[in-house]
C-alpha cells in the first residue's frame, strides 16, 4: 500500500523543516513506512482537486488506498495506531502518550503560533511593542510548566512516543528565538529527539525538496 503525503513545492521556511509535513515524514520514518510526496504550489493548494482532500487548502494531507486525512494531529495519531513504534503497550500508557499529543497541539502550539503571527503580521502595528511581551510571556509560562514536568527525564512519559514527536515539532518553532534559552532541559530534549535517525531521514528528505527547487530555479 502506498502512502502519499502533500508538501510545499517551495516551502517558505527554505528547508528548515518547519512546515508541518515534517512531522508526518518523521512519524512515517519512525514506524518504517515508505511514502511518496506530492508537491504543491500555493495556487494548487487552493484548487478544487486539493480542496477535496483538505477543506482548508493546506498541507500536509495523508492518503492511503481507502481514505485521505488532513490535520497533523489526526494523521500522526492514525500512523501511531496503525503501525507499531510510536505508542506504548497498555491502554493507560497509550492514553497518556495521546494526551501529550493534544497538549503539544492545543496547549503549547497555540501561544507559539500566536507569537509567530504577532511577529510576522503585526510588527508594523502601533501596539506591537506592547503586545509582544505579553504574548512572549504566555509562551514562557507554558515552557516553564513543560520544563518542570519534564525535569531530568529523557521523554515525557516513559519511552519516546508520538507525544514527544509532536511536542518536539512544536518546540522547534522557537529555535530561531531566544525563548528556549532559559530551559536547558527542553533544549536537551529537542536535541535528543533531533538526533534520532528517523528525524534525520525526515529532515533530509524535506531539505532535498528545497535543494532541488533552488537548483532548478
Ligand atoms: N492545523 C493544521 C495541521 O496541523 O495540519 C495546520 C496546517 C498548516 O498550517 N499548514 C500550512 C499551510 O498549508 C503549512 S505548515 N499553509 C498555507 C495556507 O494556509 O495557505 C505552517 C508553516 C508554514 C511556513 C512555515 N515557515 O515558513 O517557517 C512554517 C510553518
């Protein structure tokens, strides 16, 4: 069975692995499933053919023989449930790992995306300088809470899981800022995850798209 995902033809992040196809690639690498990638331009993402797969006209999508998924939370959960490697044995441990996936998306990513939005879209607004510290404070608050929970542990709850994959994918969005600097255990956590061979393969695959597009154009 062929798995096909979609990704940016020209990712605005220039191969830094910040677009959300990266987390799907990483999950597929962790479970050892080969996949194909259909690259889309921004215009193609808004055409009916893609909107039939993704109602919001975004990447990534995930296609298997019988169905298509959108939303990386749903995609990663599906991969983790379908193939061994990303969820622990036992109903309670699995539920806790899934809880961390939701925490990553609903509790950590939300203020981080808000901060990105403020920086990217609102920097010319007269209230920008006042709003920025408040939004940074909300991110710091969550980082502090996460850092205290992680403590000296290697992963969030036992062995590496889909919860860690999602959490790290959210935290990497802060690497271009100094916000992680006060949390050495979170920096080490991200580094540990990025050293996983599956992460490295996924990162190299998305970077290869950027490299190929740059040399073609
Ligand atoms: N909630 C959805 C999910 O988790 O799947 C969010 C999907 C999403 O935001 N997709 C983005 C997209 O398709 C790409 S990843 N955007 C185009 C559009 O909405 O028209 C977000 C992203 C884009 C660029 C960078 N970057 O340049 O650094 C980082 C992240």
